[in-house]
């Protein structure tokens, strides 16, 4: 059995296709998703294009206030037409214009209008900008009302009490300070590409069958169980090494907090058993290498979608969330995110680990019962 393990480890090390699917592709996906979505939800990353046609102290104060919440990029007044053309071509989401007479209107107590030119198709980018501008407008309104109340005889304290809302919303943070989109991407891409080991596994078994090596093994004293374990262990070790490399990459490149390493290691071990166990069972029940490739893609990509590897499960429809509970990807991803983002420990992830082990043992059981028939069908 030890000789089989050593042989398989050498073959896996020389397999360039396995290197591409198990390491290079997930790293590329982590970089791509991390670069595109890494700043999602950060208000500092929201840029507001502004054209100040008034150029007064009042308009400057307004822009300074907006700049405390989002990034204000001011353009000369003569560029307004070109900015509007960019919106029409879909190159810009919105442009805020402060027209001439802004300061004069404010001093006279009249409404000081500003114009937000916008692309209706850019709703996701416009929503936070509109909300921020609305908040600034409310602050100006409250300041005007406060001045009016003081003017009719109220003290500043009385005016503030009059304007105070009868309802207060208290924000209570219940999430980890370390959570960001990278905490979703790195474990998500790692789990997704772990299941690509099934392609390598099925290819190896069909190669041994076609070359006659499996039939020669049958003629030796090697027991079927020893052969099965000898073929399985190298792939499980490969998955563990794959996860270690990808999480190390996330830690050093994106400053990903890995949390409790003992809990993380336990999940990785269970995930390696689940992925390779399912791959082993799949190798013995599919009719050929082509079918194994198709089924592996379905399991990997379908499980990634249903299991919340691309986006958090709570953002998906309820029916998708329910179906996701029947995938190993769901349990692996949620337990990894719990450790990385929510400071979970070994005791907190034992349930998910047991579910992953159940998936892996089910696959191993299928492989064990199907192995005799698979060996009998080997080419002579």
C-alpha cells in the first residue's frame, strides 16, 4: 500500500493539468474576485463627480461636507457637457451639478437647488449616492429649522429637543471586525476548486484501467482495500496541501485573518475527506472519463452556486438556501467563514465537520462496494 501511495504522489506532482485546476485557477479567481469586489460596501470607494458652477463659499462647504462621507471628484464647469455625454454612453453613473446662485438662494432663505444627472441603468451605484445626498439635505433642513426656532424665542437646547426624533436607532455590531469580501472569496474559491480533484482522480483510475496496470494489480497479492486506500490517501494529502497554499496566499497577499488554526485545520481535513471520498465513489460509477468530467463540473459549479461560495447564502432566495444545505460546499464554506470572520473555535464547527465526514464516508462506501466490479472490468 505504501508503494502505491508513493507512486500516486509522484504522478500527481508531475501532472501539470492538476496543478492548473487545483492551484493556478483558484489563485486567479481569488485575485479576480478580490480585485473587483474587494471594496464592496466601503463608502470611501464611492466616487461622486461634481461640477461646481457657483464657486462660492457655500458650495465649497457643501462639497466639503459630502467629502467626509464619499470621495468627491470635482471637474471644471466647462466640462459639464462632456460629463453628461459620458453618462449617456454608460461610462459614468452620475454627475452632481451645483448651479450658479446656490449661495445667493441660501442667504435669501430660498431653496438652493442642485442637480444630479444620472444613468437610470446604474441603480446599484446611484442608491448610496442618493442616500448620502438626502442625508446632507436633511442636515441643512434641520439647521434651518433650528435657526427659525431660536429666532422665535427658543433656546438652542429647546430647539434641539424639538427637532430630535422620537425614535432612535442604535447600531449594535454583531460581526467580526475582520470581515470583508476577501473573507468570503478565499474560502469560497478554495472550497470550489477542492472538488476539481475529482477530475484528476477519475482520470487516474481510467488510465490505470486502460493501460492494463489495474489488471496486473489483480494478479498480485495486493488486497482491493489496500489498493483503494493507497490510491485515495495521496489525493487527500493533495487537497490538504492545496488548501494550505490557498489560505496562506490569502493571508499574506490580502491580509486575511485565519482565526483558530486548529479549527481551520479540522475543517480542511474533513473537506479533503469529503471531496476525495465523493471523487473516489464517482470514479467507480461513471461509464467513462468524459462523463466524469461533466459530472465533476456539475458538482463543483452547481455546489458553488447553491452552497454560497460566490455570494453569501443569505443574499439568495430562500429555496436556494434550503437546497444548499444538501451540498458539502455549504457546510465547508459556512464553517470556514465562521472561523475566519466570526472567531469560531473547534467546538463551534464540529457539526459541520461531521456533515462533511458523512459526505466523504458515503463516497468511500460507494467506492468500496463498486471496486470489485471495476477491477473485473479492467483491460487485460
